[in-house]
């Protein structure tokens, strides 16, 4: 008789179960909310092995003895009804077991900052342990649609500490918890490709929403991201945009060599440590060789934010944002930054205003698309402060010098 083929999902599940038992040694030292978050993440990992992954994981843990296995099962019981809490599992119930599922919402905030608008929900459980869930919301796509859920963070109230700092540039607005929960639920229901943080924390999020409102979607599950095709470049359009650019900005000053060198150092260091801004190096034409000149490295990365050569190296937000903005958006924003002088605002909303006020760009951003275009600029300009193109006051002299050259590099024909 031929041997049956190996089941890769069984091997993966065994690894997940073993890791869970090892981690569960410290699980008893946590509090209820953190145990629920751990259980939600574990359930999501189990589902990576198949639709019956949670059932098989519960069976594997139940076959083990002792407090660690019991703690893991109790944590899972907060996000699934497939756990039998009798027998030894009940005997070894952790101290936080009775607080599972008791969290109630005590406040909701809308937190707005440079790129994101987030909903923050404050909770307290039966043992007076406080925690927050912060849900980032992605504006509707250009042309229509609905907002979707981005990252989902679950943790202590320290997550909101930055919002209270006077110079953080964050606007906080109190809202009614049911209204906040409804907004999250509606966004979650139309989120086709949830981030992993939304999947990992999704079961806790859905349980919390269910305690606040009636109409709650199912917990998000991981899906394979589909990388869209890059649109075909239009050489005539690129040449026209370049002509308009140089006619508008004239003879801009040469970039300062010291600033260029510092920006190149920042990018090379980002590549060494896999910092997110290094994704633009990988998405640039070539991609660029880090041994090239400082100017080539910097301009290649900046040009990739305008016209990436490949979407594959980019994170999901970066891919979407790069496809959202057209050459006219970049043209209008950069021309106004050069004309406005050092200190001109680079806030994403201000960049939209720059487009609408630019005489060279005949089209304007309609109100319904404003939030999404601003969001896209927020994503694509994350490199600006680390590279010295902008600072807390606005665009720098280096930024005014290098941004037109970056556009020209992106549109070179």
C-alpha cells in the first residue's frame, strides 16, 4: 500500500499548538483583555491551516495536560464556542477566567492626525482592567465607495497617550459609543482585504462591537492580497507634465550636497534595517543600486512614490496610494510648494488645497474624493521628514529643490 501524502496543514497546526503551549506558560500572568487578544490571534493562526483549524487546535490543546493547556483553552473560549470548559480545563482555570467577556465600553473618540482618522474605544472589565481598541479607517476610494478598516490595535490606554500631547498634531473628538461602533461595523463589513492586525484582533473587536450594537459583521479572515497591474505609462502625458513642471518652477536652486548626502544615508540605513521607507528603493526603476550616487538613490526613491516601477515591494497602503494619485495631483502640489517657499504646509489636506489652487492644473479634487486624496498623499509623503524634504514647519529649501527633480525623474521618457 502506498503511503498517504504528508498533510502540510497538520504539520503547521502541530507547530502552532506547540508554540501556543510554550507561550501559555506565561499566559496565566496576563489579564483578561490581553488573554482575549492572545486567543483571537491564536484562532486566526489556526484558521490559516484550514476551515477546521480552530476545532483541530482545540482538540490538540485538550489532549495536553496542565495549567498551560487550560489557560490556552480558556483564552480561546473567549473567541470561539468550540471549547469544553469542564474537567481539568475548569480545574486549572486562570485567575482572569471569570472576567472574560465582561468588558464594557466607557467612551469613544475620533482621533484625527496627519494621515489617519481612527476610532478609539475605551473598555473596562469586571476586574477594573482598562484597555482600548483603536481602529484605523481608510477613506473611500477615488470615484466612490465606502471607508474600510485599516490597522486594528488592541492594548492598554497608553495607546492614546500621544493624542494628549499638545504638539502631536492630533485632534480628538468625543463621540457616542454606539455611533462609533456602528461606523466601525459598517467599515468592517466592506473590507475585502483586511490587514493582519484586523484579522488577529478581529474576533475580540467583533465581540466588543456585539456588546454595543446589534448589526455586527463576522470576524475578518485572512485573504491573499491581489497585487493590481500598473497602468500603462503614457509617454506623451509624461512629457507634457514635465514641460509644464519646468515652465512653472523655472530655475529652481540646486539641492544642497550635504542635505542630499544625509537623505541618501537615511535611505541606505533604511534598507539595512528594513525600515518601511526602504520599500520605495525596491519599487524604483532598476531597482536603484545603493552604490549609485547620493542623488540617484534619493531621486529614485522619491520618483517611485510618484511612479513606481513595481507594486510588488510595496505595502498595501503604499500600493493603493500610488495608484490613487495622478500626475496632475503631484504637479499641482509640488508647483505650489516651490512657489510658496520654505515652510509651506505639507499637511495632506494642504496638499489637496495646493492642487485646487494651482493655475497649471485645470482639474480640481471634488469634495467626495478629498479625504482619499489626502490619505494617499499622507502615505506617499511619509518619506519627506526622514529625508529632510519637510520638517515641522513645512517644506524645506532642500525639499523645494529636490521635489521637482524627483517628478522629472518619475516622468522621464
